[in-house]
C-alpha cells in the first residue's frame, strides 16, 4: 500500500510517455550469434561500440563446442568484467 505522496508519484510516472525501444536492441535477435558468421558480426558490434567510446579492444571468433554437423561459435575478447583493459601510467595493464 502506497502513501498519498508515493501514489501521486507513481501515477505521474505512469502517465509520462515512454521512449520507444532502440531498434538495435531488437536487431540483436535477428542474427544467429552461435554461427561463425553471427559470432563475427557480434564481435564487430562489440569492437565498434568500444571504439565509439574511445577504446581499442580485440575480439576473436572461437569454436565453443557442439556437434560436428552443428558447431557453436563464441566471441572471445580482451574485456575484463565487461570493461576494456585499463592501462597503468607506465603503459602496462
């Protein structure tokens, strides 16, 4: 149960128009990210994202398993905890 102030705030927030979802979030579902080509496209998008933020990262497509008839591929990068490597003042990570 909400007090009067919180109920008013909730009503105000629900009345505000929500921005549409970005198209790029829907397009990710359109590529088969476990195929070699899909993993390469995912890697390209990751590199582009971080390049736009001013970071130079590396990615590679790797075989992750699956049967010979239907192999599964993944993307390996030099990201650590989902962030680009941090250089120290002497140029070492």
